């Protein structure tokens, strides 16, 4: 009985961990991988061979963002100045979907925001 409970607990936690890795593809063909670990992310831009860690900022915290209901992560390993940063925004109900929307962007004070939109799915 004890072995069954331990095995079942391990299986459930492995299934939860399996849902924290995602494959993303943009409309223009860019590929990326996303790994969520609590309040941090690992973002790997496969198209440009760029990797970054991200820290959770909150919902709708990216400057100049008109979209609502996104979790926002600051990509802390990418180029930053006092008035600009890279970020990733993820739909807040992403765990309930088989494919969800993600936005990778770059904020620059006084300039138009650059964005790449991805569709992501669990891997």
C-alpha cells in the first residue's frame, strides 16, 4: 500500500513537471522553447540560438502593453538599459489550453515596441 501511494505521488508530480516545458512557433517561423519553474522561466530562441532566464514581474506589467491578462517575465540575461528590456508575456490561463499565446517583446522608451507572437504547446 505504501509503495502504491509513493509510486502514484511520483507519477502525479512527473505529470505536473511534464507540463512545464513548451515548444513555441511564431507566424513567421521562429522557433523557441519555454521552461517554467515556479516564478522563473528559461527561454531558448532556437532560431537565433539565444538563451535567457526570466523572472516573474506580474500580470500586465510590460510597459506599453495594450493586451490584458498576460503573465509577464523580464528576460534578465538579454541586453537591458534603464529604459528598455526584453520580456515574455504568457496567457494567464495557459495551463488549461492545449495551445496558448505567447508574446516575446522588446520595450524601448520613446520607440515603437517590437514583438514576436508565438503559439505554444506542451512537450
